[in-house]
C-alpha cells in the first residue's frame, strides 16, 4: 500500500530538518509510541502500541535513515514485530522544499503487513495507515510550528 501527501509547515527548512532528526520530536509525533531511542546516524529502536480493527498489539522494531541529503531529503525505513498480531514494515521518502512562508514537506509512504494484521483486509489496513500518517504529520506540523502536539 502506498500513501503520498504534502504538508506546508510555517518554519524554515533547517528547523524542519532538525525536528525530523530529533528522537524526542519523533516520539511525540508517532501515534502510540511508548519508547524511541537512538540517533539518526545509528538508527532508532521503537516500541509502539496500536489497535488495528480488532487487533491490538505492541510492536517492537528498528528504524533506519537512508539516502540522507542533509537539509533536503531522506528515506526512513523500518520493521516492527507485534507477536501473534504479525508484523509491519515500510518506509517513507521525505523531501523538504523551501517555499514562501515556510517549508513544504512531501512524503511517499510504502507499507506492508503480515500475520493476523494481513487478514483484516486492504480496506481496514489502508484506512488505518492513512489515519496514522495524517496523525503523525499533523502532530509533527504542530510541534515544529510551536503549537504543541495535537
């Protein structure tokens, strides 16, 4: 499944880039994130609890940053295992473009699930993935713009 979108953020590219690489910002913006440790250089470890349809699971996984062009773009990719619920893996290409009034953040997300999660069907998984992406980028925008997490 793929999701694409853009967000206009009222901050300069350097500020947005700094937040995209900050563990505390990412932890605050990832829905259900209980723990996020690590660094952009070494990668991050995360613990995220989510309910997808009737399946609730705690996912433990690793996240890496690749294809990094400082201040411009990167690919974030990761995989999480949720025990009997299955697994989720995917990535996002994130590109920052300076525009009048701030920064345009464009994203292209690819995600795959397996196990019990895959049995829920594309409609439920697709809706959940869209909701998660929207919630992350809404929280991210509010954090960067100084409005606090939503």
